[in-house]
């Protein structure tokens, strides 16, 4: 039922519209036109100005043939990474690629093409389905900014699927949460040769703090990293300021917070110990620590309908779908933090974020076939809106 030619052509058309993060205006207009022509109600939310983008997130609502079931969320992002302007699509041996000077943009245009083709097949074959809420985000690639600023009052769906992964035979159900930490360690500058005793070396203080903390893989659920360090002005000046930036990720929210605190405390301790040992009028050294919660943990419960439906849909196609764990964050993490449970499905995209990015048309077809089954199952298995037991 999936029409490979139509799917491939739509993919090509979407990829040919430049849409690097913050410059998604043109692709949003095209998507709006497509969704409206398919009978959807389309809303653009107010995330545009907050994200610094030309457009907000796009929400397309399809009524469905049966309206008394909960809507199902389908999500993809409309932005692509750089170099992503003037993409020329090549197609040979069933595989799409760029000309090698840009990314292809299969991340995540393949998902948009898959979602649209799937809904077209539902409609032209008059297959019964529940309401669908298609949420197409902006600025995913620059820190999930669209999802973070999404107007959640517009979203009725409580569960569904993000389509933004590689593997067509898997569903990502777990991904870590992350915190970002920024430190500014203030020492005191002084001439390194003439009066070093007047100075407080901020670089040394920071490096002592860093050497006290655990970095790398902390345990099977948790990682930590110090990724940037910047400071000092000259070899003959005791550095008065150094900036250090790092992150913690964990699949366990408690460990995420604990490990973040450990790192902050290590810096605080180092600075306060020095201050106590060398009291001064100016109160130096001094620390500024800023912790930013980047994204929440994604942890779809194993017995959740989202997993059951995807596995059953795969089984109906004679396939096996494996649950998978990801090391990175995606829109699904942000949705999860807002009480929307979504697993992440794949389209076959490969080598994303490189100029070698490719995708096989066959894989996109497989992805659409799976989504088609899932949507039909949803209509049968979802909780009726008027009462009934709650799944998952
Ligand atoms: Zn993506």
C-alpha cells in the first residue's frame, strides 16, 4: 500500500527546501500546505521568536475516522544541521545521498516523508484510524529548542512516536537526561615574575577541582564530562579567571542530580579551602557555578502501550522490533518531561550529521509500513475517551 515513488519524490522535494535550524520558514510553509491539502487543521505555535527562528513549531491535527479515542502523537523535526544549504539529492542503487558537499537531511526529512506518506495511504484506502496529532518541531538540532518552547496547551496526545532514529528494526525507549554545568573560577591576576605571591592562579584552582571529580563513565547509567576550559591571558600573568564547562548524563534522575552536585561541590570546596587558608580583603578566590537542566530522562515503561503497539505492529509484518537505549537526547526526552510518552522509531538514515549521510528508499518504505500498522492498532487498542481503563 505504501507508494515508494511518491514517498521518494516527497522526500526529495522536502530535502530540496533548505531548512537549517532557525531558517525553517520555507519548509514550514510547504508542510502547512501539504497538511492542509490532506484535510488537517494546522497551527503554528509561538515558539519562533523564543527560538530565534523564522517559524514556530507546526501542529497538524487529523480528525481520524473514529473520534472517541485519544489522539496519537507523531513527531519529527523540520530543521537540519549544517552544511545543509543547497542540498543536491542523488539517487542510485535505491539509495539517496547528497553530492558530498552537504548533509542529505534524511535527519529528519525522511521522517516527515514517512509520516505524510503513511497518512496518505490511510486516507486513500479509507483505513479506520483515530485522531492524529503531528508535531513538527523547529531547532531540534541546536538543543531541542523547538520542543522546549512548544506550546503544550495545544497538544492533546499523551503518547505516540517520534520518528528520528536510524534503525528500522528498533524502538528507542530509554535515553539519558542531561545537565550542563558552567563554572567561572575567579582568582587574582598579578605579574607572574615580579609579584606572583599577590596572585591567585585560577587555572590551578580549577584544575585541582577537576582532578577531584570523576569523569567518563561513572556507572552503567551515568557519564560525566569536562568538555571546555578557557582562561588566562599571557604566560607572564597569573590568570585571574578561568571558565570550565561540562555535563552529566544519566538514565537515573537521582544519579543525574547527585553527580551534578558532586562536581559543583568539588569546585566549591577547592575554592573555599583556598580562601580559608589565604584570607584576603577582596574575598578572592570566588566561584560562580551555573547548572542548567538540559533535558529530562526518557524512560518509557516496559509495559506501556507505546511499546506493545509497536511490537505488535512489527509482528503483524513478520518482523521483530527491539527496544533500544540511546546515549543522546531528542524531542522525546522533552515530551517525556511534559508527560507525553513517546518511543523513537527509525527510518534508515545513516551517517547523519556528515556529508556522507545516506538513506535507502526501501528502509523508508519499511518505516512507513510499520507506522501504518501502528496507527491502525492504535485505533483498536486505545482507550475510549469516555472513561474506560487506562493503559500503561
Ligand atoms: Zn534528528
